[in-house]
C-alpha cells in the first residue's frame, strides 16, 4: 500500500501538505496498520496491534468512572422553612419602613428649624433695609416740604 500523500519514490512531496507532520507517532502507526488491514483484508489482533493504545485509554477511563460516586441532589426546602424565611423578610421590610419614616420626619423637622432660623435672619435684614429706605425718603420729604413752604410764602408775600 502506498499512502496517497507520498510520492512513488517513498518520500513525501515538498509541495504537498503532509498530514503526517501533524500526527503523533501513535496515530501514524495506527494509520499504517489500518492501511495494511485494508489491503490484506485481515485484521490483526494481539499485542502488536495499534488498538492497544485505545484499549489502554479505555481502561483508564473505565477506572476513573468506576471510582466516581454519583452526584447527590441538594436538599429541598421544606414549607415551614419557607414560612420562616417569609416571616423574617416581612419583619425586615416592616423595620426598614419604620426606620425610613422616622428618618424622613427627622429631616422634615430639621429643614423646618433651618427655615425658621433663616426666616428670623431675613426679618432682621428686611427691618434694617426698610428703616434705611424710610429715613432716606423722610429726609427727602422734609427737604421738599421746606422748599415748598418757602416758595408758597414768597408767592403769598408777592400779592400782599
């Protein structure tokens, strides 16, 4: 038997893709044995056969699988345990709601106190500004009043 990837001279062709370079020595040996079996139409059985590699691998696999124990299923939840879990979840949710409502109320009270303090400061500032504006307008009013009195007196004296 001449394998198809060898030339007639028995040497591999340099231009062809040689699959033997990618095979291990065991695979190459088994390929040659299978080729001989096809030509002679006989099957070799015994120690020289390439099957011993596969038999050894199968033996190792069987040994590993024989020593393995089957997987155990995880325990299932009982209904009373689920009830306890739900009760704990309900209590935690209720506690969180109570805590959040108290925190919210605290923040509201704190904000109101802050606004009250700011409001008191604003009232003081507004009173000061109103006083300044009133004094300014009052001074202007007195000045205008005095000028008008003088003008009316001059007009009245002109006619007398």
